[in-house]
């Protein structure tokens, strides 16, 4: 029986290994982590991450061929394939601060593998890493190997949170990079290919050299984020000219060379990957003497920051230039729907902006614990462009100005404004428009999916709301009819995240 061990039971390692175990009953999969609470949660009924479909997959395999535990060394020692899926945050100090990936966790995992291994192993980079990390890892492994052969592969993960299970079960492609030039490298590539071949069609498994695989992941995320910044930049121009960004993006996306996906204007992209990976790309370009290329990609993040602050300014200016003492209901705090993950969520920037203007925030997000929201809002925000400079709202100010509620009705009661964050993101804009109309007419009849189910059960007191600010990831348009309905009930104008026409 092939034995797989995955170091790191996070958003990537956990779901990926669960699907491998589910699809390959003949393979034994152990997921190990240094965090005791994380592993305890993986072994409980309340998994540490929320992901649609994950519970079912874990329940089917856990205790059979899928195991979660803290005994790292024991499982690494006997594994044939070791996936490394530890966190690789952006460095906040030292060389490359603000841009380069912090490989501390990776390095410690690699040293441990070298230390405990008694048989040859394939070591797979699963977490996104800078190009040429494999070379460094190979060095650590061989210098400490005591004669054991290690083959390093890069197998970047393309899953998106909220759809991780479907992305894993039906991937567009699986990418495996290895030392194609050596027989040992080719054999290792084939071994990993055989694992995925249990359920992924051969033609979707792409094999490349190590560096191409590493760079492809960074490039794919940079391209996706670049599309969002492109459409968000156009949204600013739409507001200035009277064009409608949804009409523009829909017309642009109809060109089959461009395609319609990832063209939804939003308050800005969030999540643990896009910003981190682009900064990483920028750093690699700078280190390779390519400042023009570095500046090109930096601009994608600058537009993202601009979009978030633009939204806050629009909201504040539409409320007579101050939100001081005004109550703003925030529905949805995580970075997108169907996840409780708050890493780089635009909500922290929007809330910080409103808090700086002394607003009172009432936040509702059924997937995010209160302590996490308070921590996110009171943690100093590190400025990637000017390392050393931070924006900080003291914890006591956050605690005084933020109320976290477990009921959407409460978040909107007597609000001067409501910000619909990730909560109202629908599959399509059309569906959202129709739903929003329904929502206003018959609040009880809405199926807002998993997270917003409780919103559907409540009657939002729209007649008491003076202003509704709407911005949602994946873009939200507000049809004329809805605007009119709101105008009747709301003495102040409607502010959308992006386009108001
Ligand atoms: C992303 C990549 O999609 C995935 O392939 C990679 O492995 C990890 O990074 P993720 O960050 O989980 O996945 O979510 P994604 O769906 O890509 O959304 C990222 C952010 O962009 C969210 O804040 C989302 O709301 C926003 N977004 C997405 C837009 O603003 N507009 C869009 O059109 C699409
Ligand atoms: P990702 O989104 O990339 O999966 P997460 O932060 O969700 O990132 O998960 C990374 C996991 O890796 C965390 O649970 C962390 O405890 C774990 N981890 C970090 N370093 C090590 C290590 N040296 N050994 C084992 N686990 C580690």
C-alpha cells in the first residue's frame, strides 16, 4: 500500500488529502500538523475549516485510510510520498520584507524530513513557493540525508476556497513539475501521476520541469488577480463617465478570447493567495533585475488597495462626509462566500476605514468567530509598499466600536447604512438582481445559500435604513427597480460598491 503523509493540515493540505484518500482507497493518507487544536478539530465533528462537501468526504474516509495526527516524525518516516503544505506568509521583516515569502516553516519541515527518513522519498511542494525553492529544498534534503535518495516535485494546488472539493474532484489540470532530465525524476513524476490518475483524466495531468510548475502557480494567480484589478479600474472610469461596469464587463467577456470569468467588479480581491503570490512574483522580478516587470505586477495590488479605499470614501462622502457615530450594518466578513477564512478579506480594510471615521459597526457573519474579527481589525496592517509603516486601530477602540451579532436582523436594525459584503454573492449577477428584488418584497422567500440562510429567515427592516451601501465580491449590480424601491424607503442615495448607473 502506498503511504502518503502531508505536513500541514490547513486550507490546502486538509481538503486535498481528504479527496486523495476518498478517490484512492488503496492509499493510506496521514495528515500531520504541529498544531494540537487543529488536529483535534480535524478528528472532531466540527472541522477546523468550513468548506462545502468537506464534512462528507472526511466522514467517509477518516479512520479508514485517512488519519489526522500530531505525530509528525512517525508518519513522515514511513511515507513514500511526503506532501509539504505548510504556510508561506509574506516576510514582515528582514531582507525582502513586504514581498518575499517567509520559508521558515518550509525549511523546518524539510530539515525534519531529512532527519527522520530511513527510506527514499518523494517530497512534494504543495504550498505556493517562490521559483527555485525546490532547489533550496533539494540542498537541505541531500546535505542532511545520510545517503537516502529524495526526489523533489512541485505540484501546486489550484483549488479555490468555497469550491475546494469540486475543484479537487474535477480539476482543470493537475500540474506536476520534476527533474525530467533524470531517470529518478521521471520515475517520481510517474508515481505522483499514478495517484492522480485514479480520478483525473490523463490529458489533464501536465508534467513540466520544476521551475515551470513553480512559476505557473504564481503566474496563474497573478493573471486571475490582474483581471479583477482590470475590471475594478474600469469601474472607476464607469462611475466618472456614466457607463455601467456590468454592461461593459459582460460585453468584454463575450469575446471568446477574453472569456467571461473573473470579470466581476468588486470592492477588491481578498484571500490568502492573490496578494501574497503577486508580491512574491514582484520580489523575484526585482531579484532578477527586471524592475519593469516588477512594477507591472505591483500595479495590480495598488489598484486593489485603491478600490477598497475608494469604496470607503464613497460611502463616507455619501453620508455627508462623516460616519462618526453612525451605525453601519456589515453582512459578511470573510473574503468570499462559503468560507470562514478572513485572510486579506477586503472587509478588514473597509471596516478599518469606517472605524477611522468613528463609525459604529454591527457585523454579522455566521462562519467567522467574534474573536477572529476583533483580532483582524486590531492587528496592525502592514504596508507592503512601505515596510515599517502600519495602520493600527487599538483593540479597545475596536471593541468599543464593533458589535458582533449572530442575527442578520440585529445587524441591520436602525442602521444608517448596510454593507452587504461576501454574504450576498450569488452565482450570477442576474440571479442576484432577481433575488435582491425578491428580498425586498418577500424577505422570507430567499435562498441565499448556506451562509445567508439565516438572512433569508429574517425580515430586514429596509424601511428603517437610511442608506444602503452595497459592495460584494464577485460584483453586484443594482437594477433600477431596486434603486427606486430603496429610494422610496430611504431618504439618502444608494451607494453601490462600484457602479451606480
Ligand atoms: C485563488 C485561486 O482562484 C485559486 O486557483 C488558487 O489556488 C488560490 O487563490 P481563492 O483565493 O480561494 O482562490 O478564491 P477566488 O475565488 O479566486 O477569489 C479571490 C478573491 O477575488 C475573492 O475576494 C473574490 O471575491 C474576488 N473576486 C473573484 C472578484 O473580486 N471578482 C471576480 O470576478 C472573482
Ligand atoms: P494553507 O492555506 O496554505 O493551507 P494554513 O495556514 O491553513 O495554510 O495551513 C498551514 C498549516 O501548516 C497550519 O495548520 C500550521 O500549523 C502547519 N504547519 C506550519 N509549520 C509546520 C511544521 N513545521 N510542521 C507541521 N505543520 C506545520
